[in-house]
C-alpha cells in the first residue's frame, strides 16, 4: 500500500549503505547541506554544531552560530543572525532579524526583530517588523 519512486544518481559514490546507527550518522545529509549553504555565502561559526534540514531556505549574508537547528520549511531572510542555541521549526523569519537562545515552531517573525534570549514562540505567533521580545518572552495561552 506504499508508493515507491525511482531516483537516478550520477555516481555510485552518491549512495551510502545504511545497516546500523553509525552508518546512519555517517550518511546524514547535514555536512552536505551545510557545505551547500557555506558555498552560497552563509556564515556558520561552527558547521559541526549547526543542523539545517534540506527543506530550509536561507537568504544572503545569514550568520549562524553554534547550536542552531533549522527544521522543516523554515525560511530565513537576508542578513539574519541566528544563535547560539536557536531552534526554528517551520518558521518564517524576515530580513535583518537577530535570534539568540530561542525556540519557535510555526511562527512568523518580521524584519528587523530582536528575539531572545530564552524566548519561546508557539504555533501561530506573529511578531511584527521591528519587534523586540526581551529575555524569557512567551505569549500567554488565553484559551
């Protein structure tokens, strides 16, 4: 009942057998994804401690500090600084925004914002351009 797809690869070197967790870690796309973004002008202070899903889109002149995790369909605008220790999952971040030691899921952050440290943005949170959250920011759940 599952669908299958066929993929054509240019070289057998692009294939890595995976039979255990060590081989899975070695096969992960993180290094390849990080190299892709580094070649396009993204600055990663420590690529070994930076995790970017292949589905993430980054603008030009983005700087990423260690401990940053970008997941899902996250989009980062140009000139942003992320980290250290930021986790964004399926978020939209405007240009020239600075996020430090914060987490966000399904949130939207406008241009020229300053988020964190220790801010938490929940699904549906929308920071307008120029917002500053301050430390320990969280929107109270009124439901």
